C-alpha cells in the first residue's frame, strides 16, 4: 500500500467513482477514449490522481487517489464540468445530434464509494474488466 505524506500526516485515500452519460445515451462507444484522455489531463493539474479508469457504453468507472483536504464533491464537479466543456469543444456537431440545444454530457448524479473493505487490487481488476 502506498501512503502519501503531507506535513505530519500519512494517508492513502482511494475512491471508486461512476459517472453516467445524460439520459444513459451510449455515447462512450464513440467518445470513450477522448473522455478518458480528457479526465486524465484534468487530473494532472488537480489535487487528486486517477489510478485506473474504464468505460462502458453509457458510463465510466474511475479509481482516484486524493488528499484528505479535497472533497469528493469538488473532485466530481471538476471532472464533470471540465470534461463537458472539453468534449463539446472537440465534438460539437456530434453532440448536438444527441442533446440538441442542451449543453450537457453527464447525468446530474454520481456514485462514489471508498475502497474500504475491498482491496484496491480487487477494485482495480473490476474496473479494468468493464466495457
């Protein structure tokens, strides 16, 4: 297990996130690799890192490492809002066919779960087998 240090604290915080495409549209079949790269790029300039992620047709699983000073909600908001803007800039015409005038990509909710009782390897394997 890898521990991170911050001043006098040691921590190893991991969270399994799931985001669904709005209306469960199966857009990740076509846009999935772009979304994964966008989310990874966002994490490079953030207080969290992406351990592993994998897509299915209409949702994505992400395992993140994060600092105890950052809330899961802040991470989710950053990932979803920045990725929506970027995916629209890359695929505006394609997305207009699915959402018409609505500038959206992700559904409003999300799933978040600490890796707690499950080993990180078990969750990593589960995520890598998605799709």
